[in-house]
C-alpha cells in the first residue's frame, strides 16, 4: 500500500549478529507447533476402530459377484436386486467384485449397524445416477482391498426421481458418515458433478485414491478428516471441500498425513470453517497456477488509491479488469491453494503451492507453526484478514503480488523468504484488499466507482467502502517481529505497515524497491526497534528509518547516485573490526542498518565496493577478509537514529500524520529526510518548487488527482518524476 511520496528507508546488518540471532533451525518450533495443531485436530476429530482397515474375511462377509447386468450373491443375504439397482438393506460386511454396467450400488440400511463395503477389484458405472448411493446407514466404510484396482464412474446427466432435488450429486454419494480405508486403488471418474461426497463426516485413513471430477473432488459437509492415503485429484471446482456453514463447530477439514497431488479449477483445499494440517506432502495447483509475470499494479494500486482508466491503462482489458482477472462470468471464482473461513493452522508437512489467487488464505486467522511451504501465487503468498502468526517452519514465497498480508502479523520463529511484485510484508490489508481494483468511472469525473465489483466471492470480503476504512485504520495494524530469519525481495515496499512496527529479535534482510515511489521500510505510526538485526537496501525517494525512541541504535545512509546491485556495503568500527559485509541483490540508493553491535558515541567507517573472502548467504558475508573497497564516510553515533550522506551526518525530521512530513511530527517520531535533502529525488529543487511538489504529492495520496495528473503537473514545474521501474 502506497502512503505518499515522503518515506524513509533501507538498511544493513551485522553478519556476526545475523548468525547469532537468527534461528535457521526450526526443529523445536516444529515439534511444539505440530503438537499444537495435533491437539486442535484431536479436539475436533474422533476416529473409531472401524475407521482403520482390518481383515474382513473372518467377519462373515456377504460376497457379491457382479457380471455386467447380473449379480450373484447368497439369496439369504439382506440384498435386493431391482432392475439396475442392487440395494444393501442391513449392516454387515459386503464384498464386491466384477463389473456392473450402467447400474448402481445403493445402501439403505434398516438397522443401526455399520455397513462395510469391500471393493475387491470392481468396476461400477452408471450413466444416469450415482454409481454408489448411500441413502441411509448408521455409517458406511468403503474398504479398498490390497492389490486391487476399483473403478467408479457416472454420467454427465442424472435422471433423478425428484427433479427439484440436488441429490445425489457425486459418483460416490453418502447422506451419512462415510469412511474410506485400506491399501487398494480407487479411481473415480465424476462426469456429472462431484467425485466423493458425504452429507455428514468424510474420513479417509488409507488407500490410493484418484479422482477426476467436473466440480469438487472430495466433499464432506460437517467434516473432512484424512489420516493417511495417496490422493490424486483433478477437479474443475475445489479439490477438497467442507460445506457446513450453519454451525461453527462443523465444516472443518483436518489433514494429519498422506500425500496429495491436487489440480483444482477453484480452491485446492477449502474449509468453510477451520483447516488444520499436522503433516503430509502436498502439491497443489489452483486456478491454473500463478501467472508468468505479476503486474505490480503501481499505476492503479488498491481500491483506496487512484482510479484506473481502461482506455489508457495497458494492463486492463476493455471491461476494466486486469489481464490476471477473469471475465464477468467467473468474477466470483476463488482459486486459492489452502483456504479457511475461520482458522487455518499448519503444524507440519511439505507444501508446493502454485495458485492464481492467494496460496494460503483465511478470512480470520492463519498460524504457521511448522512445515515447509514453497509458494508461487498471482496474489498474496499468505493472507489472513485478522491475524497471521508465524512461529516455526520454512515459508518460501518465490512469486507473489504481496508476500504476507494481514491486519496484524507476528513473526516469532521460522525461516521466511519473500519475493513480491508489490509489498513484501503488508500490515493493514484486512479483507484481501490488495487483490482487486476499483474500475474507472467516466461518469464520476474519472474517480473510482463506489459500486465496483470485487474479484472474489462476496462472502469473503467487505464492501469497497469497508475495505477502504480498514485500510486507513492504523490503531490495530501492527507488525511484530520477535524472532526468526526473514528475507524480502520487493518491487513495492519491503516492510509496510498501515499502523506500526516493533522488532525485538530475529534477522530481517530487505532488498528493494528500486523505484522512488516505494521504500524498503514504510509505516504510518512508529517503528520501535529494541533488538534483532535489520538491514534494508533500496531506493531513497520515500526512505524511512526506525523511530527516534527506539532502544537499539541504527543509521541510514543515502547515496547521491544509484549503486549497482552486488556493490558491497561494508561497515567497520574504529578499530577495524567488521560489523557487517553485505551485497544488496538490487540497485540501491539507501542502506539502513540496526544492530546490537552499534553503540552510542562509538565511531564507524562505511565502505563501498570491494570483495570479501567470506561465505555468503542472502547477500550477507560471514567472516572472511574484506578488501578493495572505497571509504564512503566516517561517523559517530550520537542518536538512536543517525542520518548519513557522503558528506557525513545530516538531519532527518519527524513525519506528520499519515506518513507525510509535517510540522510537529507524528507521535511515533517517524524519521525522514527533508524534501530538499541532497540524497532525495527532489534534492536540487528550490524551496518554492519543493513546496509545490509536496502539495501535488499530498493531493495524489488523498486520491484527488491521478498518477498521470501528478506527472503532468510536475512536468509543468520542470520536475521529472520517474514511473515504476524507470529509475536507473
């Protein structure tokens, strides 16, 4: 989220502190986190002995041999054959084998005993209805016999006895609890709607299950619980889904293990209530996967920013949508990797998620306590409307619009890597606000229409006005960094909070942005730094440092010219001891460093260029000899934040409300250079012109003028303002 053109930024950090403070090893966090999620599952899921596979041969089974349109079974068994439908009437064990052409296996049990259906090498197809239809049963268990392949399929249209009913709606359909176990293979071809669906609980404790469905793959109304198994799902709709939104205690999905290969037209895994994942291996592609390139949407950022004119914006189609958004017919389609309406908790497992929408999303809270996530997405890597807490594991967001987004983000432990076309970490996004735009409205003098339609399901977001209110609120927006190791590679702001930031421990490395329209650090309230290691390198036009009341010392260096990517920044104390050696990944014009090794009234020397013999990780060099660099500036730290340019110590000033520089300053004491600072992008302007420039920028931030109008007015003043990506 862009909050104006007078920001402060960038940073650098100490190698020795980096490796001392960072917690690359997340074993302890994983163990504790996994237990936390396992406990959540235990409180919401109960497995019975019959849910696990047992040998059925000593349970007096009824054998049913299917032969095309005929069936052989003991005539004393509670089985009825009427036309193409074979109906099981009481509980017990029934073993099916053979082929059943255009017929149905129905269960309509008249007692309170469970029905166990053993698929022992069977092929059942029904072109007019569900192949297996569980009408009434205390509980049904489908057991997949070892070393067998079982095929179930239905037709494209159902002939229902009640045309107004939407049931059955799956190739395997159950009105009551359904469990699948065993080690055999089950192949489901669902041509009508869903693959396997239960109106109550759906549990899977084993088996090799392959589902191809025109809509959802696996669906349970009250619960989907999977303990183990090998699942391959190709679904036109959601891969795995729960649907009971009437009772907050139901509608959950609990995944304790197994392997998953899911290709979904909509969401990979969608819990209408909570989603808990303790372990397992997941490969998920949602909505066709992430786009090859992600528009950074700079010219028309969020709905609370500037409106967009589809006639002049090359990134928009004629209907006013981005090239990454779908047509009007599919505007309400959600294509997220993992999604929950309430709580989403990950305690372990490995994830490879490629999604056109958010990779990990909750309308309320997300907790990542363990596991290893690799993410590519066309929108947010991890998004929570209310709060996001990362307390372990490894999260690698390799491609995203914004990496992590929530109203409140807490990072306690874990290893995090983020690459984003906009903000790396964004606090204040609320209801996924970054994922859509407000269209241009010619009838409103070019301003954004208040009736803009959101490009997400309507029950997932607030109205545009509410999203705007949420975005402008700073009272509850907070980024807490209390530990862990994090790298951010952002084309937009690196760390962006519409409220405040506090850092007490951990390691943070920020690379970018390169455009002066963004800053490595961006916050509206305060940035209180009391511990940890932070280094940020990027542009200087909107640069911010930490707040003046911070307990830990820091400095911000701005350069008169852009430094090329890879140009080393080396910091030594007055005795020649290395504090840090860092090679930024991108071009930069500012560097910010906050480290426990920076002491008040101590002197330091900053160098540029040269080389180091030390081992390098994420641009930071550990030990090794530094040589060949040029001295840039020698300085003494006298304040908690020291502002530097090549001439030595300069001055910063406190920012006014909303992140703009103003008289009196904000309570948080945000530091930013004077608009005439030689290191800024308007450093050469006279006082009168600078004042006019500031007025224009404030109008643009308030949304009263567009970015094009800003550039036009600046040009009339003889001032050239670089667009996104133009700065060299």
